[in-house]
């Protein structure tokens, strides 16, 4: 079966750095997405990786290793507004999105 | 960037009634839109894929006669929850992909919180 694993919850301190990991087993691979979802709101797109390596976008970076079926989202200079759930999703060989359950990130002052 | 508009944002209805949710792509054409449901503290669950001009493709376990999907134009898809029951109360989110590139992400509407009393 297809599976996406990410931690259920993480806590970090304002101003610090946090890394949210995602491992996947899917039938084929056509890209990995990270989304941010604040409580009660729809997800918003953060990043996309299809080739191995690091993609940097301001305070957020995303890394992919296809051979390991692994990705992480790195958030730097954490702000209180970064408190949200972070969803990892993989597009399989049929271009279907397989979603992780999300990681709830709690930022403490 | 691409914008998807979803309406209404909140709706409360009585058990047995039907509710229609609209999803529009505002600045791009979407031949395919996706409908998701999300229960509290759970991930997105794909309900169906809406294809312009043809029948929707439903995921296993989703009743097509209960969740009617119509995708009449390249910018509008609707989801109608028929004969709603309290267990249908959930957060419904539509999304569409801007087909400008292979790596184009899904863009989500703001979601509709449905409460069935």
C-alpha cells in the first residue's frame, strides 16, 4: 500500500529552527509537496521537490532524497504565526496525491 | 498566483436537507478539480475528482448518489451533499491545479464548514 509518515506533533521555540520529516512509500513518484494549514483554514502551498536536493524559499527550505523516500521541511527563525499543521503529500505514478496526516507544530515564546 | 474561490464558507443545515458548495477557479481554467473532506485533527481525504464535461471519479467508500458533483464549465465545480445527516458535518475543501506546468501545485479554496443539526 501507499504510505506517508510524518510526526504527529512537534514543539519549538520562537526564533529557533525546526525540521519536520516525511518518509514515503508510494507506487511511483512524481513530486513531493509541503503545505501549511492553520486551524480551520484550507492548506496553502509551501514547496515542491521533484529532484534530489534542497529547495530554499526564504525562511522555509525543503529537502528530498528519492532513493531514501525521505523529505524534510526546515523552518528557520520561527515566528508565532508558524504555528500550524504541515502536510507532506506525494504525487504517485498516476499523478494522484497521497497525503500524510500532517504534523502539528507548536511554537512557544 | 492562481486563486480558487469556494462558497459558502460556513453552512448550517437541518438533517435531511441538501447543501450545495461551489468551487471556482478565478484566474485559470481547471479541467480537473478535487473535492476533499477533513475531519478534526485528521488529514485531507480525497472524496472525488471532478472532470469538466464528464462524470466525476469517486474514491472508494464515497457514495456518489449522496455527494453529487457537477463540473459544468472550466471554472466551476459544485458539490451537493444530499439528504445531509449529522455525520456529514465536516470541513469540505475543493482544489484545482493550474496546468501551466507539470510541477504546478494544487490551489485550495478556503473550505466550507458544514454543520448538520
